[in-house]
C-alpha cells in the first residue's frame, strides 16, 4: 500500500512515500528565510509551503518511481503546528485524495515523531517509553500499544529545543540554535558554569527549562558582548550539559517507574550527540535499550507521517474531507 505522507506543520515542507516496509522517498525542503528573523515567521512559513509543496510531492513520487495513480492513500499532519502552515498541507492532501479517489487521514505530528523510530527498526513493538524532545514539545510518553499513548510528564514552560533556540539567540549563533549551540559546545568546557538543573518535586516526570535559560541570560547581562564572545563555547557546553542531564535523568526515572526496558527518542533535539552519549551510557548501566532514529528521521519529515498513516489506513481508518487544522493537538 503506497502512502504519501505530507508534513507542513512548521518550517519544513516535506513529502514521502512509504509502503509499509520501505521508505521509498523522504524529501524535506527547509525554509531558510526565517534565519534573518531569528525564529519562524508564520506568514512567511505558509507562503513558502504554498510555493514548495507541489515540487516536493513531485520529487517524492519521482524518487519512489511512482506517479499519482500509484498512490493508495494520503497521510497529512493535522496538528499541532502553525495554523496557516497546516492548512497548506491539509488542503493539498484533501484535493489530491478527492481527485484520485483515495482515502486521506489526519495525523498527530507528535505521533509521527514516535513512528520515526519504527521506520528505523521494523521489530519495534509496544509497550515502550518515548522521550519526545523537539522545538515545540518535551514530553515522556508511554506507548501502551500503537495508537494508545499516555503522557507521563511534560514541560511546564519551554521545550528543550526552544531553550536551545533561545540560548542560541543570546549567543548570537543564529536560528535554529540547537545545531549551532552543539557545535560551539564541542569546543567548550561543560563544567565551566554551574547552571541549574530543574528536577522539580520528588517523583515528578515533568520538565522545566525556563530557569536554566534565565540563568544563562543573567550570566550574560552581568558582562559585555566581548566577554560573551570570548566565553560562548564554555557557556554553550555548560548549558547543553544541564539540559542533557535533566533529559537523561528524567527518562531513566520514567523507565524505572514503568519497568520498561526499551526507550525510544524522538524529535529534533535527539540529533544532539552529547545527549546520545549521555543517555546511552547511563541506560546501558541499567540494562535499558535506547533507540535513536537516524538524524534525517529525528527532525520534521513526511516519512514519519506516512508511517503513522499507513498503520491507520491499513486498518481501514480514514478521515472525512472536513478534516481541518488542529494547531494545539496533543495526546489524549
Ligand atoms: O522536531 P523538530 O524538527 O521540530 C519541531 O517539531 O519542533 O525539532 C526542531 C528543534 C529545534 O528547536 C532545534 O534547535 C532542535 O530541534 N535541534 C537540536 C539539534 N538539532 C535540532 N537541539 C540540540 N542539538 C541539536 N543538534
Ligand atoms: Zn516535530
């Protein structure tokens, strides 16, 4: 069953073809226009999706060796995300489904991130634990079975990726901050600054990163720009270590609580190498297996949406053509 997956929730326009076994193509066009503004500008994002969505879908079909008539279903991100951006993907998906006479299904973007693990590991079977750590979300999710998810903990303020982006802005490394902060951190000392780690109440699986971001801001406010430029590698490394410590500790606490021996990581921050080392090392000591999707599947992509969509469409489920954006969609 060849499924076209469409993802336009934020600033990546992506389309992919998945047949239940093989990801035949996964094309991602990242909008660079936002870099000038230090963050995603919703109106520009929608306009860029409108320009790119058809060429990206055509390329996905071409790379998969298919034409439109070879498609058997369409999966599209319904939310969470920017309303205007979601609307572009949904409109194209519904128009195609109607003209081709095939079913369409709306997919929760967060569920898509979970399915990215399955694309890299066809044996992955619930139950397992997921740490979803992206620019918009940081949450621990129990996958009881495919399609059945329980949130065990979530951020009370900033998402981890958002904290990377905000600190990236303070350190003047441009947007998105995550990859650039990681690059700086590689040459810095992680113990140069003792930034706070918010573990919150005993037994809490929630996260909080706004205090850490404020600690970095206060440190920078106490000095001038030259000081920041001369110390930013150490600041980046110390900040990254604080985020990574909390993510790793909370994830292992959740696994101890549920008794799960398999933990999957999802979302853009899971590209971070220091996080991979830190969590994999600690998990190994406790006999917990950690799955990391390959970097191209960690960040937003149509492949993960196609994989989730394939599951539902193959089970006979689909959405009606009144499908509309749900910018605040979450689990449960
Ligand atoms: O999952 P994603 O592509 O989009 C959302 O759904 O948010 O995640 C993007 C987030 C951004 O905040 C970006 O800064 C962060 O993932 N990110 C990273 C790294 N690469 C991307 N954060 C830390 N280290 C990285 N290497
Ligand atoms: Zn995402």
